[in-house]
């Protein structure tokens, strides 16, 4: 039986995580998406929220913004009906 070193196990874990993240980006963008596309997306988010912002905080802010716009759209639709 082969015993893997802690270093090898850590490296496998890091590679698995990177692969999963890149696959998620590919699913969310397009199969033709490039690293430049991902880099541009992240640069825009970083410019708006700062490099030290937690992903959870950015997501929550964007969700709040999205909900506010939905409410505004519904109000506009009801007023014009």
C-alpha cells in the first residue's frame, strides 16, 4: 500500500479546489470564456468593493441591490397598469 505524504495530499486538495473553481466560472460565463474574462470580472468586483472584501459580503450586497431593483420594477409596473 502506498502512503501519500501530507504535502502530496495538500497539493491534491489545492488542485482539486482550483479545478472546481475554474469549472464553476466556465459554467457561469461560457465555454469560450478565457482567463482574461475571469480576470476582468474579478477586477471590476475588486474595484467596486475592495480587495479585502469578503466574498460573502459582496454577494450579500449584490443580492440586496438586485432585490431593491426588483421591487422598484414591480412598483413601476403597477403604477403604469
